[in-house]
C-alpha cells in the first residue's frame, strides 16, 4: 500500500472512506452504463443510417451495390428482394454509411421494413429511387410468365409508392429534433440520355409535375427547416464509349451522389 493511501486511511474515519468508495464505484458504473449510448452516437455520426426506398424494379439494390463497391448479382437484380437488405460503405477517415434497402413489393415484409426504418430505428437520411417509368416489371409471387407494364402504368405506380413513403418521411421529420435529408435518385438514365435534365425537373419540387406536386406537399407537411431535398440523376450500369451512358460517366454520377451523402452527413 502506498504512503498516500495509508495517510488517507489514517485521516478519514471508516464511514467517510466507505462513502468515498461508494461514490467512486457509482461513478464508474454510470460511465459503464452510458458507454453503449456514447458508442451508439459515435457510430451514428460516423456511419449514419440511410433508408433506400422505391417501388420494385427501379434498381435500389444495384444502386447501393455501386455505392458500396459490391458486384451486382444479375439474377438477384432480375428477381428483386422481398426482404430488407443491409449494406455498408466504408470511406476515408473512419466514415461511411449503413444502407437499409426496403423491399419494393407491397407485401407484409415491405410494410415491416418501412416501420423499422421510419419508426423503430429511425434513419438519418433517405434515398428514394425512381426510374422515370422504366422500372423493370416484376411478377407477383407464384405467378409464372413474363411481366409486362406500360410506362404510364409504371409512372402511376411510382406516384402511388411515393405517396406511401412520403407520409412516413413527413412523420419522421416532425418527430426528429434535428433536420433529416432526402435524395431522390433518378435511375436508368441510359434509357433517356438526352432527356436527363427534363426528367430531373419532373421529380423536383416546384416543377408543377404530378410527382413534383407531391414533393411540395411533403415539404409543407414536414417543414422546410426540418427536411432538405435533393434530386440527382444516377446510372447503376454503364457501357463502353459508344453506349448512351459510358461506364466512366455512370461512375461519375454515383461518385457525385456519394459526395453529396458525405456533405449532408457532415463528413465533407
């Protein structure tokens, strides 16, 4: 035992020594109890949670695979996923993102996933994926044969899907104490390379389009100070130099989206 410890034991009566010991122990327990919360906050700061929403067939999984630098399984991309997918993007300086890809099918698993990302464990931001009516038609479970749908039908389905999702986003925004952000990612740009700017305007607030009007309604419900909204054109697939969207241009679009994610999350 050190001379200092002996001196303290000599000066302080037993009751005081017991009280000091209890105080130190209590402080240690408090620190240990708060450690998971602090670690959780640090993780959320460095790896924010991002919900990726959108109707089936718009290319959510392919886009997130590009963002996380994973190879896309063509067979899985063709069929789609009925369960929530989780991906992680690791960046520089111990920063990155955790993506939760919500199933696009209108099934119980999709509704459960929406509840999880917007209520049970609220996310920090949302990427809502649209495809200008070019979503890949998908067959309902148990139905054989090729699926077909007109572009007009797919645009109407996008609006219906957005109506469901936007109400969830508004509810999340008004509950959160800090602002959240939304990026509307317009995919499959290789199918309309000459009309990208016009299509981006269609999905933008203030455009007067059917989709733009619904985005305006979301902003009104959530409050402009509680929700920031971006619209970005992206391509998950690129081709050679003669392709409508080259691989180099597709990669640049995805990189620009990743940079914007970093800015919105305070990483830049």
